[in-house]
C-alpha cells in the first residue's frame, strides 16, 4: 500500500489514522506499507509517524518524508491511500489503481466534489475527513483490497481520456503546417 499526503502540510490525520488502521487489519493480511509524509510535514508529526512505524515493526512499514518518482511507487501499489488533489486522483485513475481518498475540505469543497463523483462512478472509495478514524479506514482498506480496480475500458465508457498530450501535439502540428515558412524563424 502506498500512503501519500501531497506536500504534507495538512495530511497528518490520514497518516495517523492509517497507523491505527494497521492494528485493526487481520493478521493474515500481509501488506507492505510505503508511507510518504511529504516535504512539508512538520518535524514533530514526522517523528510521531516514525515512532509508530518502529513500534509496529511486525508490520512491514517504511516511512519517508519525500520520494522522487512517486508515480513509479504508485504504479507498483495494490492500493493507494491519499488526499484528493487533482493530480493525485488523475494519476490514480490513469494507473488504474484501487484507492481510498480522504478529501481535504477546510478551504474548498473541490476535493470533496471530485472524490464524491469518482466514488459514485465506482472508481475509488472515499472517507470523509469528518469520519476518518482507524476503524473506518481499516474497513475501507479491506473493502478496497477486495474490490476490482478501475479499468481502462470502464474509464473510457465513462468518457475519461488520458491522451491529452497526443491531442495537443496533433493540434500544434496542424497549426505549424499552416504557418508559412518565412514566419517560422
């Protein structure tokens, strides 16, 4: 499982709930957890998570504040637990990952709206931050691991298109074909 909270400024409750959820998972559920705190996770919160990881040494846990190439780890994960930022949710869907998203809602409802819509479409699970607890997160983890991940076919049926870069390239090439050579320099 990959647990990631973006830059780390606001995601400590997710990390803390995850550490508690691990204690509630069945013992026969053999998971490796990569927990990414984010470069702006306050040092005291980082220390708390680090100590909890050491105290749960019977579980395979690895905690880091930052990971270059996070998408490579996301691609390898069976389950992603994260906040609901646009880029993160887009990558979860593009990589066809099972996910539990905890939207961050204090300043804006954007993450909540996005996560709720994706959940209604059956693409992810959400845990509202007001309901975030180790018990609920543990139940969600078990449910998510039993669920099928979103598939490319399902995403296409719903109108998702992850080929924007190719379309942009095509548009640029068509525009350049119309520009007279003397204007290209």
